[in-house]
C-alpha cells in the first residue's frame, strides 16, 4: 500500500513540474518529466490491475486463515 501512495505522490509532483516546464517553455525538461510520468503511471496501473493487490484477491488467498474448522 505504501508503494501506491508514494507513486501517487510522485505522479502529482511530476505533473506540477511539467506545468512549470510549460510555463518556462523548457522543452527538454518537459520531455524528460513526461517520460518519467508515463513510466510511473504505467507502473501504478500494473499495481492496481494485479489481482494480488486487490482486496478480493487477498481475501481469496487468505481464506484458509479465516476459517479454521
């Protein structure tokens, strides 16, 4: 969970820096930060789509731990 929060924070900061590059007309900074933003967004997307990271997937994996008959 901490990794997701860190990625969301980093994405937010990257967007702010990209806005600043646009204001300053810094093409190289814009390209570099945009690439980094895409990488972070794809990684976050893969974390969100991974069944092991979903609540339902975790409950199914831990089902035996909940029901000791």
